[in-house]
C-alpha cells in the first residue's frame, strides 16, 4: 500500500509540472457598427483566402521534423623511456667491478567514443499568444496523450515569422526561433524507466 501511494504521489508531482497551458487573454475586438455590407476587416476581406494565423488567439499547427545526431571521439597516448649506466669504482680492486645499469619504459594509450541520436516527428496545434513589435508571432501550446500506464506531454514555445507559415497554416519546427520543445511522460511507464533514489545515492558515493 505504501509503495503504491508513493508511486501515485510521484505521478501527481510530475503531472503538476505539465498542466495544460492556455493562451493569454486577447484584447476584445472593437465593436462593429452594422453597415449592411459583407466586408469585414477582421476576416481579411470578402475574397481573402489567406487563413494563416496572424492574431492573438489564432491556432497554428507545428509540424515536427527534428533529427539530431552527435558523435565525439578522443584518443590519447603517452610514452616515456629512461635509462642510466653508472660506472662503479673498484675500490677493493675486485675483478668483478662492473657498472650499475637501470632502465624504465612507460606507455599509456586511451580512447573513448560517444554517440547520441534523437528524432521527433508529428504535429501539434498551438495558439498565438503575442504579436512582437516586428510582426513575429509568439506561440505556445501543449498536447496531452493519456495512455494505459500514464500520460505523455508535448509542449511547444517559441517565436515564428509570419513569412514562415505555409498556406495551409503549418510551420515547420526548424523554423521556430528560441524553440522550447518538450516531450516527457508521467506515470507508471515513465517511473519504470527511472532509477530509484537509493540506487542513485549508492551510485553517487561509490568509489568505483
């Protein structure tokens, strides 16, 4: 019972950090005086076909095509050789006499390689939450997926140029400036992939 309660508490704490994000309240539209006409400046005109996000509160779709690969390798080697030969005086005039000879050789060779690869594909819809002075759009949004063993969260925040929004109201994730893209899980499945606190403590103090 205590273990299940602890697991539930951990899940609640993790979920609290990823509560749904709502766009900031937009300014109320100016009241329109009925004129009998069908032209509307807010809708871009009678024959306007451009429905790309341009105002606070508009919805925009972000398409992920993220792929990162990093490789690092390092090689090191050292070598040292020393020797000496000392002639010893034959104080007692012994026939053996002789010299004192000594030599050492030290060699070290080390190498290491690290590689990491990540990719993220899919789509998520976000809101325009602010229009920047230069006309760029600040976007913010989150998608929550509830699975059998927990929840999955995809969060997006960043700045996009209006020119980078395609005609179908989609912007590619690699066109987002100052992008903050988070994909994280909370629940039993996510907890199963984490090391326990006791294991982490033992690992941190272990000398080997």
